[in-house]
C-alpha cells in the first residue's frame, strides 16, 4: 500500500469518525428538548420577523468583509472593496460544502490572491489575521456579558473563554514566531512562503491607526451581531433577557461550536446554546428554536455566495483547491517538474514570476532591479491574458 492510498484511507476514516460524532451530537441535541413543547415553540415563532433579521444579518456581513479588506489593504494587497465583498460571500458559500481546514477561508484567500496577484501565502496570513481579530472581539463581548451577569463561576462559561483566549493570543503568537524563525533559517521556497504567511498575519499592526480601526470594526460587528441575534431571540419567544445575556450566549456557543468535532459544528453549537440558556432559566425548547433559527439564517445568507461565484469568481480556483486537498495532484505536479517541457505554460509563467520576485527582493543594484521590474510587468500581463483565455 503506497503513501497516497494510506492517506486516502486515513482521510476516509477521519471523515467517517466526524460523521459519527455529528450524528451523536445531533442526537444529544434532540434528546435535550421535549417535542410537544418544541412544537409549541415552533408555532409561536414569528418567521416573518426571523426573515427580516436574516436580511439584517446579510447586510452585516459587509461590515465583516470590510474588516478583512482593511487588513488586506494595510498588508499591501490591492483588492477592491467590491471584490472583497464578493470573495467574502463566496467563502461563506463554500463553508457549507468544504468543512475542515480547507474551507471557505481558503477559497477567500485564493480568490483574493488571484484577483490581485498577491502572494497566496500572504493572503492566507491576512485571512488568518482577520479571523483572529474577530475572534478576540467576540471573546471580549462574551466576557463582558458573563461578568455583568455574575456567571463566571460556571465551568461552561469560564473554560471556553479561557481556552479561546489561549488560542487567540498564545497559539497565534507561537505560530507567527515559529514561522518567522523558519523563514529566516531556511531561505528556500517553502521558507519564503512561511515568512510571507507570518508577515500577512502581522503586517497591518505596523500601522496603529489601521489596527485601531480594524479592531473597532470587529467590535462593532460583534455587538451588531449580538443585537441581530437578540432580534432573532425575540422572534423565537426569548423576550425577557437583556443584551448582555445574548452577548454571553452568542460568544460562548460560537467558541464551543468552532471546535473541529462535528461537521460545521452541527449539534455542538445547538447543544451548547441550550445549556447556556438553561443557566438563564430559558426553557430548552425556546433555546433550541433560537439555535436552529441561527443555523438556518446562516445557511440562507451564505447561499447567494454560490451565485456570486458563478458570476464573478475565477473558475480555475478548483485546481488550487485540489492542490490543497489532493495528494495525487501534488504527486503529479512533482513528477511534471522533473521535465520542464511538460509544465503547462501558465505554470511556467507563475514559476518565472515567483523566481523574479524573489530575485528582486535579494538584489540592490538599481539597473538590475529596473530590468527585473520591466520583465515582471510583461509576465504579469501575460499571466492575466492566460487566465482570461482559460475562463
């Protein structure tokens, strides 16, 4: 059995295990409610109000996309705001179909890189920075909610908040530090990519005004998201709880639901929501109705991203997604590089651009730099023409 077959088998087992866990957590979530009362909660729910809330939530995603766009601009990525919105919505759509490490965030990073000819590694770093800033803002809002409600003694409250903070600060700092050390010690192609990823994560921090603006957007987004989900709670019948209660439940349920246990956090976030609302004396059936409406709202708002992909995105993105997920594609690619005449022209142009960009960063002679820049400009025009022809 070769390595490729072993990896395929391992991936199949892991996906099967996640499907099993998903089924278990969905079953636990179902067992947490009484179906007669659940039916009553369903009948009392105002679906017109829920639909209106979904429209607000859809508009709110533009604010989240603006946060990512601001980080990208500060990191040297010349992406247009409308393209950032389109890539963000496309990423949301693919989150429904590409769970795991290679999901909507990867699609967003690849699309942004293709549209701007920015480094893909740096683009991944920018998306990671955006996610981390949003996560930190959410933790702060959730912590404020828990402290103001005097519920921080419960393990269900403080453990997710602490572990979330450890991940947001400790793990991110560790990843960036290791990436910078590797990029400086091993000055090869992979070392350069790792260095660009780390730079993409932290580049926006070099501008204090941008950093403050980005965090302000993140905080505004999560406060607005909490208010939106509060409106959704009213449509589900949770009308007697203050804003800080929603702040706590939304943040902690999101942290718990983000754990890579089940597909898309199915069952996990719903069960966490029920347990958290129980601490605030809300019936499990109302809590479950709210959690289900939240889930459906997210899916409905993500669906237009499929239309955006069809009308706007570069369809060749699938080739890069396969390169990220398929060991066979990587193996074929390695074989092809042994004979330069078997490499397709678009790949040869990409390799030439990457080589000249590296040479440009290592050369200080003005004449040589001007010659390299002229050739890079020609190659980038040819790259655009080839991509346009492939579409």
